[in-house]
């Protein structure tokens, strides 16, 4: 995981004039860190998630496509960021908006032209190109899927639109503020295309195995990187061991024999756990018994040894905690198959008789794997996760377990989640977390 940095936590969302009809006010549950958006079709649950993400990621062209009057994001430190849509620009090619930031009692504002993106400008000239998601278009003539970059390269864009001002104004106060507020949008169609696929990729979205294979490959790289760090830490400690041993002050720094024995047993358990998860491959580290009457020099060696071993294993702890939670959640649901971490592959599937390819998982199983992996391994602390319809392709029993799974991941990872759902089984008995968007 990326190193944690202080990010502003989203506390409330206000939307006025959505689709010319609705006004919504959403207070996020900062204590539980999970808020559930519920409401009938058409009131804008998914659109609200996309608006939050678009503002925090500076995708201002999105707001050109959405009829609304005002969007306000309020943060835990009292700061507010407001986008007001003010009307059309020249020749109707763009809309004009104003962004206002209020923080520490000071208000800054700037005008912004909500021009179309290059891909939107290109697609506007061809009726057969239809938006199919973030960075995704479909050619309605033959069903081909294209990224934004592919649309621009293939069809170009009208020069009158490309000559417009930049979509994101280079205003220092806005840039600095948004750099300290993260969002992570997880779309409903999670099997279609991963947000981290290369922009040049032409992999079709119906190749659903691409998402689980991508997760598997990414996990392998994370394991490789973590084991490389583990090796560097071990090398540093091993090389400096003799010098540090000689520099130790006398026996007062040594642990009693019983404490050494207890800590060694604990390290053995941790090593065995890392082997069970699939991160470590070597045998248990301690193959000897301690006698009760060791002399001070021996106690000094063993004290330093257990301290060093604990420091080495600590390098693996974050990865192990996330992998453990991933495996426990998935293997507690999947029937007649088991997911395991593999040092060579990342993730592997074991059937009752033989290994199975990842794409043999059902769509519901793939949804579970992809969603849990995304939340566990791709989200920074204090990010707001915007999750659309987690119930898709999930059996009712799995839907009823989703919220407890999410809460466990939130506790480990420290992010906030805003979840749009139609499912009463997702909400369960936690209607205290629910915000109803009224039609």
C-alpha cells in the first residue's frame, strides 16, 4: 500500500437542481465510516457518486453532461468546495461554472469552462459512439469498446473545441486543496474494464477474466516488492548484528529466558501464519530449545535475535493482514473451491480435485474477488470510496454479508465508504447508516 498521508475526509454532500428536479443532502457517517445511499431508480444515486468523483479528480467535463445547479462538498475540517453551474458559453459549446472554496474563514473562487473532453468532442460528431462508463465508449455499429484515447486517435476532435481553455484551471489554491482529498470510484460494471488497465489496451470488456487476472498479477507484484523489502531489511540487520551485539550495554538490556522463549514461540506462530497465507515459503525459523540457565552473553544474543526477527516480519504484516482478510472473506463464501495466495501467480483457485483457472469463477465470485481486492489493496487511508451497487451478481446470502465484510476492511484500511444500493439485504439491520434519497 502507498504510504498514508493526511487527507481531508468528506463529511457532507449537497446537490441542488439535479435533473432539474431533485435536491439531495447527504451526511456521511464519519464514526462508522460507512454511509448507505438508498432510494428508487432515477433519483440520481449513481450520478451523485460520479459528481463527487469528478469534482475531486478534476474531471470537470463530466458536469457538462449533468443537468444540475449546485454541488457542495463539506469536509471534516470545516472546509467546503462548491461548484455552481451558471449557464452556457459561446455557441453552446461549453457551460460556465464557478468553483468556490471556503477554508479557515477565507473564500476563494474562480470561473471555469466546463468544456467537453477530447473524447467527448470527437464522439459528438458520430452518433454511433455512446459513452459506456469512465474511459469507455461503445461503437454501436459492431459493439467494439474503445478508451477515451482510442476515440481521439481514431476519430479526432473538432478544432473549435480543442482550442477551448483547459478543463481544469491551474489555480494554486484549488490544486493544493484537491491534492489533499482523494476519491476512489468503483463502478457497477466491475467485470468490464479495470481502471488500471493500460490506456492503450484493446482488451474487450466481455473478457471478464481480465479483471481477476489483473488483480492476480498486481498481487504478485505487491508480494515481490514486499519480499524485496523484507530481504533488504534482513540483509541490513544481519550485516549489522555483530556490531550491535558488541555495542549492547550489559545484562540489564537482556530479556529473561521465559520472555525470550515466549517471543520465539510467537514468532514461530507468525511465520507459520505467513506460510499458510502463502507469503513465506521457508520452514519455521526456530529449531532449538532454550535451557533455563543460559549465561548473560547468550541471553544478549537471543534478545537481539528475537528483536531482529520481529522487525523483519513486521515488513510483511500489512500485506499479510490484507491477504488474510481477502482469503477469509472469499473462502467463507465460495463452495467447492478455495482461493489461495501464490508467490508465482498472485492468486490461484483450488478445486476439489485439481487447480482451476481464475476465469472459471462465476460472475458473482469474480465480483466478490475484484471488489474485495480493490478495497483492500488499492485504496489509501481517508479516501472516500464511492461504491455503486455492490449487490450486482450476488446471492442474497452474500448480500447480507457484504456490510460486515466492508466494515472489517474499513477498520483495517481506514477509508470512508459511500455506497449506493437498492438492496435491503445490504442494509440489513443497519438502517442507522442509511441516507434515503427521496424521489
